[in-house]
C-alpha cells in the first residue's frame, strides 16, 4: 500500500469526527482481544516466556547471517527454491516471473502483511492474474478495495451492517444475513478459487533455520488450503522471521497465539518444508521461499531500532494502545500501524517518510507490557523523537519553542523574567491566543498557574 | 519434482543482481557491530496445576481440544474399529453423503463400504475388495448416488477420515502429516481423525523434536474446527476448513 503517513494528523482527526463507527468497532474488538491476551498470559508464566522469546530473537538477530545461510541450505535440501529480494520491486519481479513460468491465471493468497508492504496484488493484477485474498477479513477488504487496518484482524474496523450491505450487493446474500450466512457465501466463492488456483501465495510467521520450515498460523484453514491445493506455493518471508531451531518454534507458536488472540495455539498451523515428495502427498509440486529485506537490514544496522525486528506481528500492542483504539489502523497511513508501526515504519521507510508516527503516542507503556518479545516500544519512540529533533524533522513551532526554552534555561535572569510573565499571563484568557498553545488549549481548560513562580516560593520557603 | 531437479534450474538461487550477497553482507556488517548474544536454551512450559499427580496427557488433550470446539469420540472396545466407525458415521446424519479417506489410513481404520455388512467379524484387519480404492482419494468416482461410499474426491465428500501422526496435550492439537491426503484433511465439512494409542505428547516441543527426525514435506497442526471472527466479531465455524473436527482416540 502507498505511504500516507504524513497525513496522520488529518486522517486521525477525520476518522474520529466523520466515522464514529470505526472507533466503536475498533475499540470493541481491541478491548476484547486485549482481555483474551491478558487471560492467556495469566495462565502461564508469561514473564519468563517473554524473556525467553526476547533472548531467542536477540540470539537470532546477532547471528542472522549464519541462520539465513542455514535456512537456505535446509530449504534447498528439502527440494524448495530460495530467492532473495532486496526491495519491494525485486520481490514483485520474483513472484511475477514464477507466475509467468507457470502460466498462472489465478492465485489464492493467505493473509500476509509483507505482500501488502511490497504491493504484490496490484502487480499481479496488472499482469492479468486474478488474485483472491482468502482470509475472510482480507476478502471483505479486497471487495472494498481497502487496505487492512490491523495486523491480525484486518477488517476489525468494519461493522456487521457494513459487511451485510457489501455481501448483499456483491454476493447477493440476504441484506439481514447473519455472520454464518455471510461466511458461507464467501466460502462458496473462495472454495472454487482454491480448487482452480494455479498458485498459492503466503507470508510466513516463522522460518526455522534448522529444518527449513516455514510456519504459518491461522484460524480459518485458508492458509492450509493455499499451501496445499495449488501446484505451486510461494512464501514471502521477511529475513527477520527466522528462528534457530524446531524447539524454539514450539514456544513461539504458543506465545504468539496467546499474545494475538489469547488462544493456546492457532486453530491451524502449517509447517511447510518443501514440495510434495512422498507417495500419497497431494501437496504442491514446487515450493518457493522469497527472503525479503526491503528495509530490514537498515533497521538491523540502526543503533536502537534493531530491537523492533524481534516483532512477531501479533498485534498485542495495537490492541492495548489507547491511541490506536481511537482511530484504528488506517490513520497511521501504512501497513504497520499502532505502537509497533510507529517504531518499525521509521526504520523500514526512513524517519523522514514516517513522520510524525513516533509522536503518535502517549508513552503510557502498555505496549511494552503486552509485547511477547519485550520490544521497548516507549524507549524506541523516544529515540526516534530525539533523532527527528536532531534532523530538524519536527514542526518549526516546536523547534522554535524548544530553542527558546534552551536559551532561557541557560540564562538565569532571562528565565526569571520569562517565568514571572508566564505566571501572570497564564491566569488570563490571553493564554488561549498564544500560537504555541492554541492546539492544546482549544479543547482543554488551561490549568491556572500559581501566581508566584517556583523560585519566588522557594525563597519564601515552600511547605 | 525431486530436490535435485529444482536445484539444477538456473534461477533456483533467485539471485537478482547479487541480492543474496548484498543482503548477507549487510546483515554481517550489522551483526559485527553488536555483541553475539547467547541462546537462552529451552523454554520451560508451565507445570501441571498439581505436580504431585500431573494429569495424563490424554486427559489434558481432551480438555484443551474440546475447549477449542474440537470433539472427541472414544471407540467401543467391544467392536472392531471399522464397525464402530461405520456406525459412528451413519449416526452423523443426512449431510454425510460420501466419505473421503486419507492415503495413509490403514484398512482396519476405514469404515465399511456401503455394500459390506457392518458387523462382519472377518473384516477386522482383513483384506476386503473395497479397501484398495482408498488411496489416493481423488481417484474415485464422482457424486455416486450411494448414501455412503469410499474414495470420492474430497471436495465432494461430507466426511474426511485421516490418521494423525500424534497429538499434543498442552495445546490440544492433532499433528497431520502430508503423507496423508491434504485435501481430505481440509475440504470435507466433517473431519474425523484417528489418534493411535500412546501417541499423545504432553508438550508441543517433545512432539516437534520427535517429528523432526522424519519430517514430511508438509505438516498441519489442527486444534479444533475452522473459525473466524472477521464479520462483526462474531465467531463462525467451518469458514474454509472443516466445521467439525472429531478426534478418535484409539485405546
């Protein structure tokens, strides 16, 4: 999807003002996800699980070159083909070439944020290939030509009524159809798509280096079908998605499901090693794994941001975030939204492209407490803010205000004078007219400052 | 297609303009600037509520699997598995018009073909004429008018029958190898899975480590029926995969 992050302020305001149903739907869904996550964490020793997972990913990221080579060798030994893509364009070219080689007319897809990131669907469609998103939420959004708004529940911003309208219009369902009827209608369309597809395309939650296993988590069975029925399976996997060993996978499958939806494990997990080889296996004849960089090595090279590469895309930080809950994901303007988007997007796209996301947070810290791999999101937000300040990417008013504060704070007589003016002015309505404060004070009562400055009180001996 | 054939293709290394070397070089540069951090070892998953008398893996499996909307059936020990399964399927109701059977399900675990008497003692483990048609399921006749028959294409079957490699107690999961027929595991609305006796692992890690030695091309972990809450946050079952997932624990 195209990057619209710079419109964050306008789009978040519009979402809250013009589409109150989004806020209702998103808040309802995320509060429910968050409660399930808390309950599921409570059933295990979540603190040690999270520390363990953090440790595994840190080990992985500090040995990533070795594990990438091992994963490649294992996949090839299993009969799979491995491809490397530096950026979105290379990833698209690899998939398009595979589609052309197999004369693919029709493709079924499992939900994949990476394929959103590299804008794969438009490229396939331009090549005349029919693309079916098969996750129910993604299918709804494909009919609406909307991007996903949440990593795990792509259509949580849609209400039942909106889906009823859409399906009545496009699939001729009853306008008052219940979720069961609507799901059945989508299933019928997609069942034919599965059986007739020439190629299945998925992402990958994990890639186990030791065995060359692409692991995929889901609840509907659409990814199992996507990786099983078509003759060719292509998995796009970010290079940070590796895990060293099979025993690590056992922990990550459980922790990710608990963090994402509060389940002990996804209803379906697909472990893909390579093409079908045993007699009786009706699986794909070819399996291709595309290892995608697309900014990840930039993040890995960054002094602080590299820790965001531990992310397992569970969405727990979105669900618990008081800011995300107000607007949903679209306001953030790119694939990865919410707290993790605000620290990952500046690394993947460059800080300039991702402004003002590091500022779209109240720094309450709930995201860190929810994160299954303990990404220090609040600290990373602060370090991106600092970098933005240093690079002159913050608004001129703010920079001017901070420069003014710095001047005053290093000159005691100036500071004293300014503080005295502040205490008097703050008590009047004139404060509302100050250009720096109007955005903040328009919607709030400005607290009345003390009539005396701190220094005056100090001299008098404060009690 | 064999592994060596795929590797012989010139594009198999998928190395557009040296992408592989460039990516690996950047990764190496990044890891060189940072200390190598050690692996933390094994994750200790939680102990049983009462360590003195931990529940048997099978008990935990039943609890976890059913809490995820899976169903568990126990065969009648006084009947042969075939006889029991045949009556069980007949008891499922009218929607069961045809059965698809995974390629690795042994004859003794398959239901009787409709023309066979269900209570014939001689069929248990024996070679009856209908058995050779089980594999691969897609090779069978289409849309037979028979109320119950073997070897229909899975997309036309009301019931799929599979054999699990094993089950996992802590997650309530069935482990289904691709040496069975994947379409049988996924397409019919009702999925019945045999779990061989003694194959319920307490922990997922133990199961995956044993599986690692004989890892097939594909593995599915099924922990209950297909579910989605994508429409109005209401849970519906049977969205793409089976709407009923019935584990049969062999004793």
